[in-house]
C-alpha cells in the first residue's frame, strides 16, 4: 500500500495503525520523511522514522486506553511574524472598508454562528468529548447552550446596543446636544483556552462581532479537536475575509502577539497573562485578561447540608471535573462542622457518580498528561498525601483522578498556594466561621467567591469585606449564566469583563459627541477678559441663575 496527498483520513488512519503494529512494513510503504511519535502515558516515548508523502505529517498517540491517530496536512511554511503582520494588514483593510461596522454585516455573522451551532451540534459535542471526555450533558449545557444564548441575546439587542446614548448638556454649552456613540475598536485578537474550548473561543468573538470588529481567534492547541473544528467550520458560516482562525501553539501565538492589535482578549493562566500583557504594552494595546485563582467556598453550620453538598459538587466535579476557572478551589468551614460536611459530600458523590467514581461516564478526564502529573505532584507532596479523607484513586491510562477531598493540608503546600484546576478539594478548618474572611484575604483576590449560610449578617459582611471577581451566595457557578452580570476578575484573577452587553462594550469605544449650531454665540468666552465677564462666567459655572441674570443686566 502506498500513500499520496489524496489519501483519505480513514485510509491513512488504518494504514498508520497497521504500520505501527508491524514496523517491518515501513520500507514497504515507499513513502518519505515523516516522523511517528509514539507517546506512552507511562512517560516512555520512541520516535519511529519512516518515509511518507511530504504533504502529510503524523503523530500517533498510544495508551492502554486506546490508540488515536491524528493526521495533519503539513503546511508549506510555518506561521511566523511576517505572515501574522500580513494577516493583520489584510484585516485592517477589511475593517477600513467599513463593512464590519454595518448592522447588516454584524447580524449576518451572528446568524451564521447560531446556524453553525444548530447544524453541527453533534460534531461540536464529539470534538469536546475527544479533547476532555466531557459528558454530552455538560457539553450541551456549558458549551452549546451558553454559546447559543450569547448569540441569541446579541441578535435580539444589537440595534439597541448600537444606538447612541443621549446625554444632558450644561448651561455653559447652551444651545447644544450630546450623545455617546459606541464605535468598534478595529482589529482584535482573541486567545482562547482549552477547558471550555468551544464556549470560551466563541463567546468573546460574538461580542467582538456584535461591536463591529474584524477578529482573529487563536484556539488552544491543548484542545486540538475543537481547535481544528473551529478552524474548519467557522469559515463555512461567517465572513472569512474579516474573521480568521489561526491554529498553532507557542510559535504561532508569539507571532500574533508581536503585532499591533486594537484589543487583545486572553483567557488562561496568570503566567501567560503576564506575557500577553507585556507584549500588548509595547503597542499600548488594551487587554482583557480572564484568568483564575483560588476560588473559596465558605460553609456555615446553619445550612441545608444536603443541598450545600450537592451544589459544591456541581461547582467542582460536575464542572469539567474541577477544570474550571470559577470552580470551588478550597472549602472553609469550622472544625466541628467539617466531619458532617465531608460525610455529606461522600454520600452525594456516591449518588452522582456511583461507588467507583473513576468508572463514571458523567465526569470529564484530566485534559492531558502534563496536567495529570501536575495534579499528582500536588496530591503526593510531603505532608499532603496523608491528609486525604476521601478519594485519591487514579487511572493514568485514562487520565482520571477520582474526586479527592483533603482536610487541613499544609498552608505552604502546592494545593494551598496554587490554583488547583482539577478534582482535588482541600477543606480548611477554622475555629469560627468569621475567621474564614482572613484566610481568603491572605491570598490573591479570586475570580469567584462562594458562601453558604442562612445568616443575613454574615452575607452582608461577606459581600462588603471580600473582594472577588464575582460572588454567589448559597450556590456555585450559576452567576455566570446571568447575562446582565459582568464576568471578570480583579487583581491577579484578571482585568476587564464581558458577557451580554458587557461583551459588546468590551470591544467598543465610547465616543463622546457634542452638537452645536452657529446660534447663541456669546462673547463672554472670548478675549478681552473683563471683570464683568469673569463674574458672569463664575455665576454660569456655579449654576446660579439669579446671579447670572443680575450680572447680565448690570445689577451686580
């Protein structure tokens, strides 16, 4: 069997597996210059070199969980800074033509995205599952439905959002009128992340389109199936002369960041966020950084324990298995109440995921081997592993870690100093629930903070004294679904915000506009300046109508 540039994906996949299982077939294949990377989850790797058609490059990933083959067309040349510059210039020409500013263009793109979601839902769900083993229910609720809801809201409200906002003028400018005009920024870059690879790619893009911008989307290479899907599908449903998808990893992202953008929207880690911000600073480009942090959950002893436990689980393990920027990162409760809370969490986890949590199909896996090892390191750290009170089971072949609860892990451990972003949940105990405030304040400001209590005074104090990007009382996560609430961080958890109209505003400039006629021109503003003019201008600016009239008639 010989391969060429027209070889189908399925034929190539079958051939690759056969070739891998029988290396003696390499020479018989009669093809040139392709590297097979066989990556074993146990950290063993071997590189098999053979000859394949130069149009094809292949990576084969093997594990005892199964074999998947990904074939990619080899690009003629890499995406570098020169190509990135050409891309931006082309998009700027499109923007300068004025077409993206029109209401009709914006609506057409939003309708295209909405239609894409309807027509390709199955493919989207499959891609997200391939990247994260995300259950179909979670994929529909958090990826499909939320993205479509954003699109629907933008279509419903776009005319209103685009309308100039009238503003009252002052006596000193009479006669005049004024308004605030929302204008698009220009050419914007959206760098997405992997944990909600469809939603977090398209949600900001929807805002950028609604505001009338030309857009480049850079999906995460850590979720390759969804990244490839977006690159292939979007061009079928939107204007691909003004909306582009660039795939790739560090090199491609670096090339994009070298360019001058009118805004950069980044979702991801604080470490990369600093790199993005430093690159943007060279061009004085404004940024929105949607980062993360350690989101606390304070649980008082007066709560409905079953409901509280269920909602904590829903905001941790039922949200991409803890791989969510607003997921519960750690719980704070009193020493006396902690055993009851742990028992309730154990009972509800068994109810949701069965006795063997690792076998549940209703829980996502850890995204890749790097993050699996990172979480294992945190869990096995000295002084931490003996704090496990529930869970701790792992399956490296499936990249799965069971829901794991730890009680009073050391304060200086990785678990308590770094964002966990996975299925591990430390519980911190305090003498009285009010002491939880100081625990939270000792760490950088989180993206979200949660409180479970029936104590009205405690609720008021929590809202007043705890700084966080967002806050939810007696539940987790759900505040993200309210389009009238801005979503964003504060301090190290991010800057800027979006969702609903806030997404439109995030990619718009609020332009102040005042209109005057040639009537009502007063000499008081012009030289020569006299004591009478000064007295008149003071009375005008103070709003003292009586004094102004007296000055004008010469009685003052």
